[in-house]
C-alpha cells in the first residue's frame, strides 16, 4: 500500500537524497520506458507550485522519452539497490533493457507516469517547462570546462509535483 503525502509534508533531507542516494529519472509509456540514474536536480517552489528540476543531456536515451511525455517520475531506493543504480547510470537503454536486467517492476500511475515497485519513495511530476542550458552563460569557467568539456549541454526540465508516495 502506498502512503501518499503532500509536498508540504515532505521531510526528507533533499541534498543527500539527490546527491548521495541518487534517483532514477523515468519516462515513457506502456509502449516503452527508459530510466537513468541521476544525482543532479532539486526540489522547491516555482510559479507558486511545488516542483522538481532535473537535468538531462541530449545524448542520453532517456532524453527522447522526456521530450515526448507529459509526465515523468523520480524514484529513490534503499541502499541495497546501489549496484543496480550504478548499472542504470553507466548503461544506455539503447544497448540493454536496463529495467529487466535490474529486475525492476515498472508500474504506471493514474497519469500513466512510469515508476518502480521496488522504490522506497516516488515523486510523480508533470512537465511544465523545459529549456536547454547554455554553457556560455555558466559564469564559472572551471565548472564549464569540467562539465561541458565534451558532450552535450544539459536540458533542464521543471516538473510540477503531482504526487509523492512511499511504498511499503
């Protein structure tokens, strides 16, 4: 049974939750789903709404799913899933069925947003804004060289949080 909470009741420590525990960003439909591990993102208030912000490079397979779908999920797992999260971060969905390899069970909420039965915490988001970052606007040259020395520039997605739940 899922325990749904309001965003105002969310009491997790966001910095370690995202940076250290990591999350799976998942998008798609029953026709096809992809997921990726991420440690970039934030939770907060924007446009008077509770939101999640995520950042995905265009070369990631999940990028196309995020572009096509209105909803996405952020899934957080217990430490025992760390190796599976590492696998989902280093393996492309173009090359392997990561979800099957990890033994994750995809489920769909009322909005048809995909999430995983095995996650301890899920945040469902409705995409309300997306914009590609511009490396030339990054004022810290050291960060710009380190992050954007090779590869595409992240696209930021802002999702209105429409549901948060813990799974038992």
